[in-house]
């Protein structure tokens, strides 16, 4: 079948449900050699489609590798395609979300404070510090995931040696205490915007941080 038909099926079946993504990430990973794919291609074997039903890691055989520095490769960089981009703010706040234009009618930020379990997918990301317990999923803007990060104070003042890309010593999700603190902070900010119908009842910072079940409706309607 044509490559365009494969692409159309991929687009039609793509889902953005985090549960589906997590289920895929938990699947067993099978090694799949590039030489086997080549053999399937050369023989036009339709059984290759069966490999789409499992999660595969592509292993490139030694005899199919091209090594740099030997004069065997001529790279053409006239056309490039970007498949991963991370934007990190250089100061506290959400300014990195705003478009660099005087007017942008297409801009939106769909805030979602109900998914503190969403992991930060940053294995190629140069965040600059250990992301363990520091990232909170906030929603999407222009089809990009938005996370709030709690950076170390030393990092913010510049006295910090940045970590390598993708560095993390554990789960990126925040603790319950930090998550609720962030929600209450945002509730305080949102209620101060006169054009929006957000309302806080009393002092939002009276929210119990330790109770197993959050009592959002008792203090704010932002959720």
C-alpha cells in the first residue's frame, strides 16, 4: 500500500487520551532489526503489518550503519523537519506561551488543572535541572503541552550547573502538597482578573494540603 494511505490511517486512529498513551508506554518493548524490515520490503511480505500491533525498538545492524568522520556521508540540510521542541521561560511566569505578535486571534490556552498525574515527556528536553517532583501539567496551547516547573532557587539566580538533556532521577509529577499549593496560587491569580467569572470563597490558602480528598468547591470555582 502507498505511504500516503498508511499516513491517513495513522491520522485517523491517533488519540490524545493520556490513558491510551500510558497503556502504550507500559507495553513490553520488542527489538526489531532493520535488516528484518528490509527483508520484508524486498519480499513484499504482508506479515510486516503484524509488527504494528506491538511496541518495537528499532535496532540498526552493524553492516547498515554509516559512521561519521570517514568521508562516506554527504548531508543535505536544505530541508529540515522538527519533531521535538521545548520552550523554557527565562523568568518566572507564563510569558513563553504568548505569541510574538501584536495581534494573534488564533491564540488560546486551554488550562486543565485536573491532571496532576501527567508525566513530563522530556527525555530529549534541556530543562536545566532535575525534573523529579517538579513538573505539573497545566493544559495545552497551540497544540503543545504546557507544564509548570518548580525550579531550584540556585537555578533561578544563575548559580547552577545545568543538567544534561532529559536528566531526571524519578517521576516528574508533583507531590499532593505542591500540587494543591500551585492550584491555590492560580486560583488567587484568576480571581483577580475582572473580566473572568472566577470566584474564591474566603482565603483560598486555607485549603487542606494533607487531606486525601481535596475540597476545591469549598474555597474556589476555578476547578
